[in-house]
C-alpha cells in the first residue's frame, strides 16, 4: 500500500533539492562579480529561471513512477498534503514549500482554478505575518567624532577575492553622503547603520542592503559596489525610498542573493519599502512562482472584498495584439492575446507567447515591465463590464472558456499598471512632458545598449511609473539589435522617386531606418526636437551600427540603475 507520508517526504525532499540548487547558482554571483564575468552572470540568471520547472518535472516523474495507478487518487493526495503540511510546520519559508506542492498537484490533475481538496488554499493570509525571527545582519554604531571608522569596519566585513581600491577613501565618501542625506531630513548625525549579511548581486554590481539610523528615524541604505580595473569601490549610496524602490522594481531582472531563508528577508525589506507589495519582493529575489502566488492572493482578496467593482478595459489606445483590462482598485492589468491581428501585424499568437517568454529571460535594465503568465484564471462573468466581456468573446475566443456563470482565461499576462505615455503627455505640464519624452529616449537607448530593439516605438507602448520612469511593456515586435540592418535612408535621384507613394527601393525584413523614427513616434514638433537634441544617436544609422560592433565584440555598455547624482565623489 502506498504511504501518504512517504510521498509527502519525496515532495519535501524535492523542494529542499530545488532550494539547494537555487542557492548554488546564486552563490556563483560573487565569483562572477570578482572576475567581471558578465556573460557568465547572464547565463546563471537564465539557468536559475529554468530551475523551478526543471525540479518540478523531475519530482513529477519520480512521483508518477511511485504512484502508478494511484497518481490521480484525490483521497490519497489529500492525505499527502496533510502529511506535507506537518513536515514543514514551523519553517520560515512555509509558503514557498506550499507553493511548490501546489504546483506538483496542479501538474498531476491539470487543475483549472483552485482545488481546495488537494491544494493549500488561503487567500486571507499574509505570508510573512507569522515570521518573527530577525534576518541575519551586521550592525555598526557610528561615532560622531570618528564616523569614518564605522564604515571602514563595515566594508571590511564584506570581503571579496579582489581588494578594495582605496578602502578608507570609499568609507569616507559613504560617511559624507549619509551625513549629508540625513542632515537634509533633519536627522543629523548618523547614529548607526545595519546591513543584511547577504550581498545582493545583479548585472555588474554588488549591493549592501540595509538601513541607516539618525536621531529619530531611519531610512533605507543601499551601497552599490563596482569592480573596476583598480579593484572594488563604492560607487553610489541610495537612501531615498523612491530610488531603492526602483532598484527593487518590477522592470528589473531578479537579484542573485544567497539567502538561507527568504521570508525573514522579505520582512526586513518591507521595513525599507512599506508600500511595495509582498509579491514584488518575492519576485525580485528570484522567487517568481511565490511572487505569482502572492499576487494572486492579494488580487482576489481585494476582488472578493469589493463585489461591486467591475473588470473594465484598461485606459489607453486598444492594442491590435492584446485585449487589456483592469480592476480600478488594483494596480494591475490583465492582457489576453487576440485570436487574429489586423494588418500590418504579421505575427501569430504562438509567436507572441514566445516573445513574452523571451522578455522573461532578458536583462531588463529597468526598462521592460515584468509580465507574469497566469493560466486558467477564473472570474464570475457578472464582474465583467458588458463591453469588455463582449470583446473577449469576440476577439479572444481561443483563450476564453465559459463555464456556467464563470469565465476562465486559459492564458493571460499580468503586469503592473502604468500610465500610458501618450495619455501622460496629454495630462502634464510642459516641463513634465519634456522630462518624460527625454526619459522615453533614454529608455530606448538603455534597451539598445543591452541588445534589445523595441520595434514599435509608438508612445502607447510605453508607460510612466509612479516614480516618473518610462518603461516599455508591449513585446510582440521586440528584436535583437544585433540581428537588424540599420540603413541610411536612400536619397531620391529622379522626380518619379521623389513623388512615389511607396518606397522605390528594396526594404528587407531586417531593415531599419533610424532617420525615419521621428515620423512614427507621434510627438509634437517641439518635443521631437528636444528628443533629437538630447539623444541624437537614436536617429543616426551609424550610432546603431557602432553599437552593433560593440555588442559583437562582447563590449556591452554599462547601464547603472540609478542617476549620476547618486554617485559618490
């Protein structure tokens, strides 16, 4: 007879194996940073993204062999769940274990919606509420007479196989910046600082993450370290919540951080970023599946608590590829792929899915919005705005199943809701419009320098975050800069060529004409002129060709995740 307890132990062991392999990949980040092996760091990030499904599939095959004809015995699975729950009781990361089990159960039973008989279902809990153990951290008292000494000790506690370049000078620069920041808030002098034991790595930087205490209150404190030709040095200090929130934002790739447990770190990070949703913290720490679970919980907790609120079309110009809707009280949008796309779109729904999967694996450099795929989301049909429901039935029929009084979405992508750039520009004053357009140009530059070409540069495909940062979120036409042909616009030599309604020269599928970008951006002339003045290279084919040469040589330009104003002197 198959023992439920033994099956539960197999599932528990599988999660422990996943956690250990996750940690092993994360630990490589230190060596990548020390050796400046940025290509290796990108490969590690991709490998870790695949790890969850890999471990789930390994465990599923093992359980299928053990269970045989009992693989779909719901009574047995209910007992397995209960034994599994008992085995993880008291663990810091109980919710991560539960999500892993739920994924296994859903793979076996091809569950649509929730199955409370065999899954862990609790929409009404906060996953970190029961965590009281403090996360491991270093603490340093700061002397008013010799403040630099504390920061020398601090940097000395975070050792690498590469020496610091001018340790005392870095410590002094950190001390001056923190004293200046706290004085600006009336908190002078700095009393103490505490930092997580774990170093956070991403792209080309290592981060010491914690908080700094003044006379009466504390603020976040993140020290960014870079590894240059002369050694490691502190490049920037972030103490404003807005800057730290962007560092931990949903438009950035996930951190490599070798955290022994995750929940206690999330509790600490919430003290730094109290307005950031728990789901986003789990996600940016690389626990994307747990992030999805927490996003689901948070949304449906609100959804059930506000029964009069309807799902409505999202504001902005309707897209040709996606039907997009939202719940007004929640900061999310739901995107469902249409069955057919109007001309000039030549892609297919399958290719769109591949593009979203591609973006999930890219280095997003703060300019590509994270998009989480959800399958078989179930909503009461009565909660849809009638026009929206009609649109879904008519244009997204392949993704929509009507089950009694419910609508089930086979696949949808969930993203943070941003203000579409075209709407934002209509609503703001002259200076805010100019700043947004210049950051729109910078977004395209940042993407290009990381081998990403957005394809469709229309303003409606970009959004503005609450921190006034421009982010791209429409992925069906994304291409690699390296694969394109950036051409000069041919000059007409005859009258017939001058008056031709269509191009009189051959245009290949990879051809791009930067000199013509301005015609497709939809910007008023003064704003377009400002953009061309600030980012002239965008409109010059040679700038793009030079960038391609750099990328081919492996010289990926650095894209710091903070403004120059935060760099240390």
